[in-house]
């Protein structure tokens, strides 16, 4: 048998608004997937898809579906909120208290909240932490852990806030934090050891600027 | 012949997946807004978990007021993470806020404490059985998690906790209990010297 190609008749079923402007193309050979009018005329295709979804035959009335759609939006917002609270987030940093490790502004870092949520004691000396400030409960601060519970810490080696011979034993459940920029940082030298319950997350990496990409970790070395 | 495929029957995963889909909304509504928790421990007796009660108290706590506006003041019952061990949550009453001066109870080493900015002084209603600020000092406000709104169990004490008022008259157990609550509140408040409020006159 010889395959006789049969041309597709151009279907203009009635004079409806869609058909006149975008007639079905008379291909009788295989055409590519992207030649579908849905892709050739993207706005029209989107409009068709939206209209099909809005007027889709469904057992729920339109106001009910609008309500469910709003609930789905709220659900998405809740998911985003829970993700940011429990897993982690990407955020900017500002302030001079962690120079030169973190710049004054314009940097983007990854904050990991999961590791401290799963085990609050999973903190090592020298790690960068995000905490809530003991002075202002709505403000997040970023400092480095210097001492863990039970350590004896020299309050201020520079001698600015306290004599350099003053030492403090960190009580149970507290840590000693300090900013890398000792001159411009309000930290444990002012408000003493902070409870571990204030720790919100750890700083893991710096993503922006790309030239200064860095993984943060403990930078403590032990001197014997 | 028995179906030997291990995979669950078609459509069996639909309900669990739907529950998983709506779980974020459920979690936020039940734990991040108002949540119901059980109160354990005797540190707030006789206000909460009194000795004569047959079961622990269940209560509704408000998280949003605390997080957004830090809307907790003296005489509020709050839950907060323990400063000594962040895995435990404590429930106590705020006795003093920043700027106030508190006369402390043993075993605190100092007789009087001026609360620094950003901290609160918490005490349990039962001073003997309570690990509170008299043990670990002022607590940063950032540790506060939620505020008690009302009790939902046991049925005899459902509702908001009463403000202790001087009972007008009477005899018998009701009067004695109301009077005891008033005296407790009075002795609590008498140990606190509120912060001096500086009022700036509007028209100078």
C-alpha cells in the first residue's frame, strides 16, 4: 500500500474569537512539539490554560475554589515560614562588629537553623552563630563563640571594657560570644555569658560577593 | 491469585499525601499561633497544678503576642526556655521588668537587683519548689516563648485566671483562698520597686 498523504482540513468550526486569529496550521507531516500554538503564541496559551483551570468542570463552585486557592496560598506562606524557622535561610548581614570576617554590608550568607534545632549543644568554639540579642529581643546578632559552659574566659584581653586580668567561669547552659571586631562590638564583654537558648542558627557559607566565597567553621587553634 | 505486588493499592497514598500537603498550615495554626500545652511541675502552685487536683492542667498559650510585640508584663504567666538547659521549657510569672528593683529571695546572692534592659525577673508562685530567677538571675526577654491565656482542663478551673482582689467579706474556704491569693500577690508586688517613668510634658 502506498501511503497517500491526506491534507488536514483547516477546521474553523464556527466564527469564534480564537479560531480566526490563530487558525490551525495545515501540517500533514510530523511537526515539532514546539510548533503547538500553546508555545508559538505564549500569552494566548497561558490565557487558555488559565481559563481552562478557572472554568474547569469541578464539583466545587467558583467561590469555594477561590477560597481553597486562598488557603493554598496561606499554606505556602506557612511552609515558607516554617522552612525559614526550622531549616535555614539566606540572608544579608550588616554592621561592623564582625570585620574583617564579614563586611559592613552587601554580603549574602547561608544560615543553618537545623543543626541547632536538632541539638542545641552542637556548638563548637570558634563557630559563627546567629543569636537573639539579650539587649533587644527583636534583633538578631552574629557573633563568634569563644567559650562553652564550664570554660574560664578572660573577659577582655584588650583591657578596654574590663581589666585584662579579669576572668569569668561560664555557668551551665551559657556561652561566651565575641565579635571579631573588638573595637566595635557589643558582646559578652558587656552583657556577660548568654544562655544557649538564645542561639538561633549557625552561619555556614558566604555566597556573595563570589570572589569572597568562604565556608565558615571553627577557627580556634589550641596553644599548649 | 493474590496480588503479589508490594506497592500499596492505587489511591492509598492520596489521603496521607493530602495531610502532608496541608501540614504546614496545621502546624502554624496549632503551634506557632495559639497552642495547647500541658503544665507539669509544682512550681506555680497553687495557681497552676494545685496539690489537690487529680490531673495536670492543660492551657492555651499565645505565641504571637510575645513574638511580635513582646507584649508580656508584670503578673503575666509565661513560658520560656530555661537559661540553664535550652532543652527544657519553664513556666513562671513575670514579677519585674527592666528598670525595676527587686528584693530577692534565697538562694540569690544579692539582696536587691536592678533589672537591666532587655531582661525580666521571673518567679514561681511556690517559692520553695521553684527554679526561677532567684536561682539563675534575670532572664533575657528573647528567651520568652509564649504567654498563658486561659486554662482548658480540669473542668472546674476552666477559663482565665482571676486577678487576685481583696475579698469583701465572708468566711469559709472561698474567702480564705481568695484572701490567700491576694496576700500572695501583695507580697510579690511589694518586693518590686517599679522603674521610675520619665514623663515628658507635651506642651512646654
